[in-house]
């Protein structure tokens, strides 16, 4: 499990850095986020949910059934929209109300 950070999208807000429980996300001299050791990522997705510009994606590897898909989130009308991009180009989304997320 790992994340990838698109530095061209990163706005340097440091939110991902602040929420990473493993302190794996670092900030470079250009104020852009990067992950120093991607293999050490726990897959908690905290950084993905905090990124306001969708610069972070979570890689769903073969070992967990993701077959190389990537996931990111967007906030839409108070909901968190989880967007899955499949290797074949298909895209699916799931809307979750954060107020009711513990219900499941």
C-alpha cells in the first residue's frame, strides 16, 4: 500500500504532513509535499481526505485486490466522494456522509 503525491497539484498547505500518523510525508524546499519512504505507508488514507486539491492518490495494489487502481477524495456538498480510477480508464465514485460514516 502506498500513496503518490502529484507535486504539480500540491499547494503546500501541509495538511497531509500534519495528519500522517507515521510522519512519512515531508515538505521540500519548494513547500511541496512528498513521501520519503512509500513502502512504509500504512494506508490509513488520512492524507488523502485532508488534501484540498486532490494531489494525493492511494494505490490499490494487486495484493489487496485493487489491480493497480488509484483512489482519491473530493469534498462535495458536505460529503466525501471517494473516486476510484481503474487501470482500464473506468471511474467509479462512492459518496459518504462523514456524519454517518461510523454507522457502517
